[in-house]
């Protein structure tokens, strides 16, 4: 379980949000909305431990994440605005590097590329891919890393209708298997999920 208690984040001297609290359980999705500059990305980076909050606490299974350190990072996968891929490497090599850095085995790389409709580009350098294909490659890391907590910043950015459907099904399957998702998106989500929580940072 992910618990956020009275979280506050600031940019300079300006508070982005304060007293933000929520709990996320297995199979649940949190949809974070808000206008540009409202603090969505800051919130996600704070949940990942990449940004320090001004106040409040984040807990994983009852333990403060600041005390868990690498043990917490072992359970989460973060995909931000940047796709985090190397253009000179092939899609398969990119996933192999991501798996190696996370200490994961690599037998699922071929399946991940097939699932994200990238198998035809297996041996090409990633720099030739379109923006939508690069986004799918960045998201393919979720399939390879197999972490229970996904934190995703605008994952549908640059995706066409077909790719959006692929990603929507992937999110639904992760939730159905007991995974958890925190996601920012400007569009309405149509994911099949038992519990969808919503937080607007505009309010």
C-alpha cells in the first residue's frame, strides 16, 4: 500500500500544493489532473523519491520511504516526460540495459517489443523511430521491469489511437493482476478498473 500524508511541495517560495493525502491499494489507480504548472510532475517525482517534499510523508506498506531507500525503488517503475532511451541502441538493447540496471532477467524483451508493436524495429537504432514509437519503447520498460507500482507522467503523449488502445489494455492488465498506478493525463481515462481515485491539483 502507498500512503501519502499531508504532503506539501513548493517551487521557489510558491506552494504547489499542501496537505495532500491519499492511500493507494493493490488494483487501484490514481488519476492526477491539473493545468500546466500545477505540480503534477513534481508530485510524481516526489512519490519516486526524486524530489524532496517541503512537508508530509510518503509510506510504503507502513514504512517511510526515506527509510526504505533502495528497497522502495525496487517496487516502483517511473516513466516521465522523457522516454529515457538511447538513440544509438536498438529497441532490444535499450530494454536489455534497463533490465540489467534493475537486476532483472531479460527473457521478456521480445514479448515486450511485440506487445508494444515494435518487433519490426528490433534491430534498428532507436533514433529512427517516430515520437510515438519512442514513447512506446519507453513504456515497454514497464513490461520488462515487472514492478508492482507504476508512476507514469502523461504516458499517452504522442500515442495514436492504436497505441493508446495498447497502453490502455496494458494498464488494465496491470491493475487486474494487483498492481498499482499513479498517472497524470490531460485526457479522460477509459481503463477498466475497480477503483479509480482522482486528485485535481487545480483545487
